[in-house]
C-alpha cells in the first residue's frame, strides 16, 4: 500500500475509535450542547420581547432571527471543549504513547480526533438549529447558494477551533485543566455580537467585541441565513478561520512530535 493509502486507512481507524468513544460516553457532549440550547431558550422566552424592542423589531421573532446564527457558532465552541478533554485524556492515560510505538501513520491519531470533532460539531449545530426552527427561526430570504456558503463557513470554523482545541488538550496536564484552558471558546461568543449589536455596547468595549474571531463569523453567518449584506465580514471570517486552523495545526504538529516526558 502507498503512504497515502496507509494514512487514510489509519485515520479512518482512529476516527472510528473516537466516534465509538463519543457514542459510549455521550454525557460530555450532551452537557456542552445544553449550554447554547439553554441560552437560546432563556434569551428568547425571558428576554425576547425586550431585546426585540431594543433592536427596533415588532415581536420576539425578530430577536430569534438575530440570535440563532450567533448561538450556532457558540455551539461549535462548546463542542470543541470536549475535543480538548478527549485529547488530554489520551495524552495522560498513555494511549498516545502506546500508539507511538505501533506501526501506524503518526498523523492519523490527531487527524482522527480533528475529523471526529468536526463531525460532532456539525451534528450539534444541526440539533441547536432544529431547536431554533422549532421556536420560530426562519431563513426564507436566503438562497441555495447562501445556504451552501453558510454550511461551508460552519465546517471551516469548526475545523479552525478544533485544531486549537487539540493543541489545548495536548498541553494540559489533565482533563480538568483542558476544560479550563478551552473556556475562551465559550467565553468569546458571550462578548461578541451574538446577543446584541456592537453599536449597542459601551464605546470602550466595542473594540473588544469587534476584533475577535467570533464577531465577523457571526455577522457573516447572520447575513447568509437572513439574506442580508455581509460587507467585509466575509473576508474577515475567512481570514480568521484560515489563520486559526494554520496556527492550531502547526502548534499541534510541534507538540505531537515532542518526545514524551
């Protein structure tokens, strides 16, 4: 078999292992998935009318349309925390060390984690999106091309955050530390344009919310799903995704090649 065929075979094996592990121990994924779902229900049914009035809308449906795109990206951040914990467990329990001694493609171990996490992120986004549709979210103005672009953005964003999460898992001494290190992946959406427009924030806080990866991605996804203008946010979101994916890949590659202590 060629090197490429061996790499594909070993990556598939590692992917199957990670998916089986997620199926047998679903509690972590479900707990992380509950965060965006609970925030969605809380802000829609408790603050929905007030927030709609603040946005200049007539009823709660206007705020649902504004809120759901941001929470879809927050769902990706939540899901990748489970990836950091899973990678940390493999590192501390000796699985990675044992796999290093076997005749398998070295990169397949991490690649399996990355692909598995992206698949779980997409499934989680679909579930949260279904909840959004159930409570009133509609995307009637988006074209088929915009739907396809939105899906591509979600997958690319999930890939970028997953590589960062894998690196966080590899540098963490235990699962608890990995979970704590990955908390910015949930915290950053809270200080972005997920819940309110940046213009509604205090002037000193607006640069913090604007110049971070989640805000341009949220504004791009919101524009694609609602059929509105995205301006320069599309290029900024793409640049952030490529930069984070490249940084995470190089960081993880360096850590994986490091000799175990």
